C-alpha cells in the first residue's frame, strides 16, 4: 500500500467493575493480574500487526470496552508510545478516544489521561434519570454523571461525547424530555443516541418478555426521537448520522470510518478488524487470545471475505447512515460500478419513499431515517 492511505485502530479493553444487564460486549472482572496479562500481550499483538500498516496514516485510535479508563494513564501512555513507533504516520490531528464511566472520573485523572495522549473522552452516562439508571444497572446517578462531564472539560479535554438511551422500560415522554434538556446544557461536543435492544446473552434478553410490557408505545418512541433531534439541533448538536450529533463539526472521526469503509485494525480479545477487504475477529477469551500471541500466531478465530457484490451492498448501506448521503460518482470510483441487483434495490427503496437522489447524491429521506433497518435489509 502506497501513500498515506488512512487507517484506524480499535483497542478493546475488556475490564469492568460490573457488567450491565443490557451489555453484549466481551467483558471481564477487573484485576491487576488480568490487566498485566492484557497489557503484556497487547504490546506483543501490536508488534505482530504493526508491519501491516507500512505506508499508512493512522487517523484515529479508540480505546473501547469494557471500561478502558480502568487502565492507568501510565499504561495508556505506554500503549500509545509503542504505537507511535513504526513505518507509518500518525496524523497530526489523530483522534484518540477513551471510553470512561462517570463514577470513575475526576479532573485529576483526566488531566493524567490527557498527558498520556488522550484528546477525546466518551462518557457512558446512558441516562440522566436516576430510576432508569438503577434499572440499567449503572453505578452512577444524575449528579455524578453531570459532575463527570464537567470534570473532563475542566481537565482540558474539550472533545467530549456522551451516550444516551431511549425506548427504555418505564421511560415516559416527560422524563425523556427532561433528560434531553439537561444533556443539551452540558459542555459536550458530541452525543450518540441509542434505543434499547435485547441482545442475546444479556440479562435483559432473558427478561425480555417482562421488560417489553413496560416499553414506550411506538407513538411515544417516535415522539422521543423527534423531540431529541429537534432539541439537539437547537442546542447546536447537529445530526450528521442516524444516531450521532456534533457541535462545531466535532464529528466522531473514528466512527465515521466504520460508516465509510475506512480500514481498521482491532487489538485485544474479541476485537474486530476490517482490512484489505477481509473482516476478522480475535478470540472472545483473554487466555486464548494471549496464548496465540505468546506463540507469535495471528490471534484470529473468525474471518470472512465478502465477494464483490456483497461488499458493495454493505458499504453502500453503511455509508447511507450519514445524513449528507452518498456521492455515487465517488462511491463507484472507489467500489466499482453498481451491480444491477443493487440498482434494483435502490429503485425499490426510492419508490417506497425511503431514498432520494439530488445531483447524484443518494440519501435517506425523512421517512428513510425512521426506517433505516428496512432500507439496509433491502439493500443487503
């Protein structure tokens, strides 16, 4: 690969103080023993994978989890320093994100993370409603969440993202509106909005039948989304992707890569990668992942390479998540002429009012934004 073709890194830090009942990610209890094993093998994995990036430019690094802020700033700095040494370029504007939970955040800790190289923090507040936070199994409340956001900002890290969830059991429209109003007053630059899904393997999935009885009605859910998008817009949080909002164009550079097909390498147990048209994943086991790396073997337990038609469909469906739409000229230049089957699917979605075209840019309509899953299913 020649030139400075952009690439991203995802680092899965699997440690949590406790697992939330809705979480389907691979997580483990936090301990010094587990952390030491993880860091040692993560650095070895980087040694194995770094040669793949020769001639590339790293534009984003994302510490996800789990709760990556459970790592010490010194450990984080060690990882970033090791990444900084290689036959590739680190972008001068490289976005380096750390996920953190509110209850562990202090201004002093965030200052140390900033010194370690972190320039963006994603805080999982999920809600500002104390009763719903209890339902979600979170260990913080409204006051702690707000204090955490201000602590990050006061540490000098001004690029702050928060997660909010809606369509929760017992969540009323009025309570949601209060959460939205409070969120817009926080010193944040980015917000990700999620509706609750019952993922297999989670505690909520086992209780789905009972929990579903208390979910908001379809009408209330649509009103929640409408109120949120309108309120965020008025507060300067412009919607740029189906579930993402940003102030002052502080879009998530890392997540935008997922939606536009930018290659990325995943490090750590359970981490996914998408590189040279191949998708692969590390084992969902700290031990198995570490054993493979210790034997200097590529730590993969799953891979797939989509054929041309399937890859083109998936890339188009993902990029359509962006509200600016897809420039079809650029898309075909990068991914080849649209296959007839895909053209037919686009036409079907257009006739149903889900998609529209303006000056060769294909994008979701207002109706399509509400029924994106239907559009994606039709295209793929």
